[in-house]
């Protein structure tokens, strides 16, 4: 019989369901100084993605 990894713990179903409501958002933003692109990223609730993208500059 195989050993169970220590990281394979039982997760709370409510927490797992809530975690699925978040999305990692990455936006490329051009630097006004050098003209190079930088990336802004964040974990955002799925209902607030458009607000996040509008605010990130």
C-alpha cells in the first residue's frame, strides 16, 4: 500500500468552493519612462475583474 503524502490533506468543501470564485489576473502595462512593458498581477474575485482591469495603470 502506498504512503499518503503529507500535503494531501482533506480540504474543507466550503473553502474549496469559495476559492474557485477567484481568478489570477495579469495585465501588461507600458512604462511611461522607458516604454517597456511591466506586468501587474493579482488575485481578484470573478465579479470584480473588470473593475480591477480598469483601475490598474
